[in-house]
């Protein structure tokens, strides 16, 4: 660890409605196992949600974020949640970028003795793949598996798969400039909705430069965005630290 880099620090606080794990410093692939070990212990020892205070986390890398999401998934399988008490800008940016906040409960939902969302079925996946065309199919398969695990299917799921295919194809085609580039997909689903984020390291684009639908029909680029807009309930883009497209579709 370089000079000036704060090491990972963990402290457990009791009191209130739930135990609170306070995390500070830099969280990365070299130390995330310490945090996961504590969370594994807490999910076994407590029958309620566990509060996670990330306000003093200076940074969290993608590998560590993936392990944290897996731990959150373990809590949801036990019909409870990790509760984000507070988060630093660095952590919040990562959670928002990958649409991961649905995995966690918030103060309004978990202020009393019972958590309003802990009993809801929720499944997720977060993965990073090399930016190669062959991996577009794997990304679609993994998103489909998450959706089907909560009972989503039919024409509704077919629309989602088409939109996801467009998003990952764009990430590979436009977000890759070298053989080492990757793209990251996060997917969170419950019986009412599915949220997907596809992120790459590409420079992005200007929304105003996207051709109108009639013009896009006869151009090589631009059709995918119109397709996603037509099939999903929400489509948004972020260009901080690369390009991210966020897709949301609700049942009904």
C-alpha cells in the first residue's frame, strides 16, 4: 500500500434497532475479504437488517464492489437487507452508476423494528467481461437468469433482452479502444421490475447528436438508442468515468 493511502478500518457499533458496521479507508481486492468475513458473521448472528456506514470510505474498486454486492445478496436471500446508513461520494457514485441501491434498504424503510422491503424477493448479478463481441451473448444470458429467477418472462422479458443486447453491443463497439478494455453489467430484479446498468470506459456521446428515429433507420449508428427507449420504461445515460446506460422496466 502506497504512502498516504488509508488502510481499511472496520468497527462494529451496537445499539439502536440494528448493529452498525463502520467502514473507513480504501476498499479493494486486497482487503475486501476482511469486510466480507464480518458481514458473513453478522448475517448468521443477527435476524435483522445490518447497518453499513460507508461515509469514510475513500475509494472502492470494482472487484471489492462485486463482493459487497454478493454479501448484500446473501442478506436478501435471508429475508433481510444491508442498510446503507451513509456513504461517501466515491461509494455513492459507484452505487448509482451501477444502479445498485435497490439492493439496500434506507432509513425510511428500516426505521422501526421491521424492515418494509426485507421480505421482498430480490436477485442480482454484477460482472465484468472483456470487450469482445462473443461476450455480448454471455451478458444477455446472465441478465435473463436473474430475471427468470424472480418469475419474469414472456414478451416482457423478450423486450428486456433486446434492449440489453443493444446496450452491451454498444459498449463493445463504441466503448472499447484497446484489447484490455472491459464492460461491466449490473442487474437487479424483483417480481415488479428489473434494473440493468451497462458501463464501459468509452468517451461517450452527446445526446443531441443522436439522429431522429426516421433518420436512424437508414444509418449505421443510432438505432439502438431508439430501440432501448421504445422497449424500456426508463433509459438514461451517464458519462462520468466512462459511459453508462441505465435501463429500467416495470411489470404492468
